[in-house]
C-alpha cells in the first residue's frame, strides 16, 4: 500500500474561518419556491442563488456550515450539518474531520445542488483514518440527509476523500465523483441516488505517481469533463511535483501531457480551469505557493483541441505584477476564475496571504490578472490590499488577506465579484467594466466567503 501524502493546503480553503452563527440542524432551513431546475452546482435549495458551504473539520468530529444565498449574497441564517445530523451516515467522533474537503454537483439530476463531503480521519472497522465520503442531498429546503460513497479500498490510512472533484468524466450527461484515496486518483462511475450509491472505482493513473490534488473542468471542446491530477513522481530518492492531464471519454480517461512543478511532496497547491482567451478551450491555472522557499508562483497551461499545450509561469517578478518575490509570500495560495469585466474572458484572482506591508508581517494581498485574446496577462493587472483606497479594514500583521479568494456573480449583473478572507474581516469587492473596484466594498459575515464553491 502506498503511503498517502498529506497536503498542507488541501483543506486550507475550507477551514480558515468559523461562523459565529449557530442553528440546530433540526431547525428548518430557508424554504424556497417550487423546485427550479438549476445549473448552479452550489444552489442547494433550487432558488437560483448560489449557497455557501464551509467545512470546519477540526471542530470536534467536524461539521459543514451552510448559509443559503439571496440576490444580495449570503442570507442571515447558518445551519450546521455533521454526522450528528438526521440522515447523515456515520457517528460524530473526534478526529473524523468531517467537512475536510467539499465538492458540489447535482449528482442525482433532480435540479438541486448536492454536496460531496469527506471525513478523511474516519476509522471504520478498527482501521484508523480509512476515510469516508458522503453526499448530502439538496432539496427545496436545502441540504438534508446523506448517502455514503463506497470506498475503492478498505485499508487503514487510505484517507479516502483527501481531495474531491466532480464532473461528467464520461460525457454521458450524468455527474460523477473523482476522489483521491491512498495517493491514487479514482473516478466513481455508476448511479448516485438517495437510496443507494452504486458505483465502481476507475483508477485514473496506472503509473508510479502519488496523486494529491484534483482539478476538474472542460479543457477540450467535447462533452466530457477532463481531469488534472497534481502529484509527485519518485526520482533520485525524492518526490518531484508534476501535473498530469487526463482527457475525459466514454470508456476511460486517457492520459495526455504532463508538466513539472518545482515542488516536492506536500507542497502541491490547487487550481482552476477557465477560458482566459475566449477560444473555447479551457485553460488550467495551478498555484504552487510553497515553491521556492514560499515565494510561490502560478502555472498557466493553455488549453487546446487535444488537451493543454504550452505553459508558462507568473509570479511577482513577472512584468506588470506588483511587488517582488519574497520568502513566505505564498503567491498562488488561493486561485479563483471569473469574468470580472463581462468581456467573455475569464480573469484570475491570486491570493498572496504572506505579503508583508511595511512592518506588518503577513498582512496579505490579492492580485487580479486579466483575460486577453492572447491568454492570461499581467497587463492591466490589479493589486489590492488593506491599504488600497476604499478597501475596508486596517493593515494588520497576520491578517492573511487573500488566504482564500473567490470570483462569483452573486448579484446577477453579469460580472464576477471578488470575495476574499482576512482575519480582521472578509470582504466583497464588486466587478466592473474596468475590473475590481473598491467602490461599495462591503464586509461580509465571517466564514461565508470560503463557502463560495467553484
């Protein structure tokens, strides 16, 4: 059995903050109108608004805080779900880490977003940290009840669900779950239903490769979702980082190109798939914030007809990007893609939570790179921190502004807004024709921002 790799960043985006609101899971969640078919994977009650799910895996046995969205952003009620909740499989035990990784999708095709939740610390039949994954089901009243996903193996320390992704990997119109277990990537094909989940694990990579993180999205123009697996290859008695592309297809995922990442073992980051140049192919952005003594960089891997093609790196030494690379900056600690200026091209927000501002260590910052017909560019890039005029909150040491970033259109104006965490207050900054603006910036309730799921 392979020894699983522990990723320091695998759950950072869902464990950063704790909501101060607490509502018993037995109480009613906000009701919605009659079921509306939704295209939003994180619209759990089918009202047309994105909802906010935040994992708190180290709070006892772990829990997921869910705040239902409105046209103005998060609503006023937060509901907490865990293995203590009615209909959720498993027992609530310390160290289970329920909520460690979250991934939304409409698994059963009923028009409501569902939520896959991992608990990698779950012990089963005496096997420590075997791990477990359950799907919490959406409904007109939000998430309620859950069903277990069968594991690919049954050994201790498999840590089933150490990362998750969702997509239609075989192009048949139905959503499947991809998961990391025992440092292997699997796609679980079959039937997802409340009564039972009948799936078979399909091993994605049959080579000598230690999988750690998953990035799902449509890179090519066919119907199937593609998958990028971040991991490490043994070489000269050490593990060196790589990103491997797998093209989705009717029978199996087919391995394509692989590119190196200058990181080792637990230094993998996360990534997104988005069309930065509006050519119809999904491009891949990968953050490696611990590379080069924590200076960090972002790799942009351009999409093409058969998969990704050329790649390049962007960091604070790139022309047009503010600042200089410094140890501990962690450029690329969080990434988010969305169309900020409504030009049809995705833009990229890059979190740099370790940025020092004067004598204020780890105050943090956010860079916004713009989509362009030639690809993602640092031309007209934006830089934001607490000292930016109009941005609420003081410049504070340890604020880690930008530890989590999200780009999402919650007010339905066609422009993605920037949401970012900070320990002294999380913010929402609006998108505009000229980019992110601090005009009308608002502080949002703690914990909600990290629940804006990709």
